[in-house]
């Protein structure tokens, strides 16, 4: 199976991925965003019953690069998406 290329643009739509793929995918995507200095990320998980959202938030709460996260505004997905703020890079002093 060939790897899927995902644009690193600050928006990750999880609809096409299997639940077992999501932990590694989320980690890889957040790290890639951090490397590109994209510190605001929108993760689209869908509304449904909230199971996927809860799982994503559990992963985010333990992720070392995540400063905070919240529901997206209504015009950006509402509770079907989570906005993630990554920690700023420490400057080399």
C-alpha cells in the first residue's frame, strides 16, 4: 500500500482515515506543521456521536507540542472540528 500524501497547510481532515491510523497520523501531522512553523491547526473529525472528537482530544491532551485546543467556531466546523494551537518554538539564545 502506497503512503497517502497530505498537504501540510494547517488543516487535517480525518474523514478518509481508519480509526487505527489516526494516532500516528495526528502525531506526524502536528510535527510536520510545527517544523513548518504552522502553529494553528484545524483538525476535522466530524460531529457524529462525539466518539472521534473525544479520542482526538485525548490524544491532543497528551501531545508534547500542543499548547491548547478548543472547538472551532461555527463557520469553521463548530464542534465537528477542533482548533489546535501548537507551542511556539524556543528561540536559540
